[in-house]
C-alpha cells in the first residue's frame, strides 16, 4: 500500500511544485516508511521486485540533468540499498 501511495503522489509531478512532490514522495514516504520496509524484507526476488516498482514510478525528467553516476540527494539511502 505504501508503494501505491508513493506512485499516486508522484503522479502529481508537473501539477504540484516539484519541491513539494519530492519532499512528500521521496523524503517522507520513501525514506521514512518504504525504505524501512525494504530493509526488513529478506534479500531476494520479492525485495528486487519492490525496488523495481519504486524505480518505475520515479519521473524520468528528474534525472535528465544529472551527471553520470549521480542521483538525487533524497535517493541516496535507496541507492545504497540497491548497491547492497
């Protein structure tokens, strides 16, 4: 349900200010709640599927101006989880 909520919040991108969407979606939902769930899920196919769903709902335009190998500051913890 948290993943569905994150997806729905991120659908507002382009309608509501980007800073507001990133704060609510990434800083609050992803980093406070969803990432805790992912960290407590045993590594394996289920965890990978959840991570793929998180990545799929992120707006691509947020990453267009980033340098190769970098990410949004709000996604650093999620990226560290992916690297593990």
